[in-house]
């Protein structure tokens, strides 16, 4: 009898060794078949990004209809985390932007004003806090198979727009970018031997 039991146990262990997923025949394995990235173009960047503002805000987006919300409608509370950079486009400097004076001992540079660039949403830290869907919305998601992907994209676009609005309403961001750009250029020009350095920005 003991021999039979040991044989059964040994056979079971052998099967497990041959079939590692024997315990769970429904186990799934993620296979990444992503194709290599295709280079579309190369571009020179003349921007000096000198300041960055980090934001977090709650986006409350609702699709309202004439029907009750429990029947048709969708509302999402999305915590958006992202950053907005500000900098100066150095590639736009013309030949008249730099003036050397005092026998080569002084230099003045006229720069364009700082720009506020588009917001970058941090998808790793951003998340959906709450989501409510009407009955017809849930049924439509099942049959369409997109899982509400179109609406999620709309929420993210709205989040980026709100981040842009917040950054452009903050005058300190552009001011900080100009101060940092001026400090960087002054340090660079002094290292080249210029004793008097004047950095200004066009209005």
C-alpha cells in the first residue's frame, strides 16, 4: 500500500514538473510583441528650459444629457499630476542680439521673452479617483469593446488643458525662467573672459 502511495505522489510530482501550470490551467502569461520603434525625424532643439512648475489638480469632467444620470451620463474625477516647463528659445537669436563693447571686455545680449511650454501629464502618478457611468454607458462600453477609452482620452486632454491654464496664470514661472537663463549665460560669458555682462529680455 505504501508503495502505491509513493508511486502516486511521484507520478503527480513528475506531471507538475512537465506542466508547471498544472495547478492553474487558466494562468495567463503576458507576451510583449511590440515592434521596434521607427525613427520619424531628428530635430535640433534650441530651447533652454530654465524652470519647471509641478502641479496636482482634481479634474471633474461630466457628460451631461437630458436623461437622468443613472440612465445616460458619465462623470469622472481624475487626479492629474504633471509639470509645465518655461524657457527661452536661443535658436531665434539674430546677429544683432549680441553686442561686444569696451574693447572686447563687455558684452550685452538681448534675449526673447521666456515661453511657457505645453504641460506634460505624469501618467505614473495621475489616476482616476472616482467614475460614475449611466446604465446605457455601461452597456455601450461592453458592446463597443473600447472600455471607455475615448472618454479617458478626453479626460486626459482636459487635464493637460487645466495644467496649461494654471501655468500661464503664474507669472512667477516665466520670471524664474528668465532669471535662470540670464544667470546661465552670464556664467558662461564670464568664463569666456568677458568682465562686464548685460543680459536683457525683449518686451
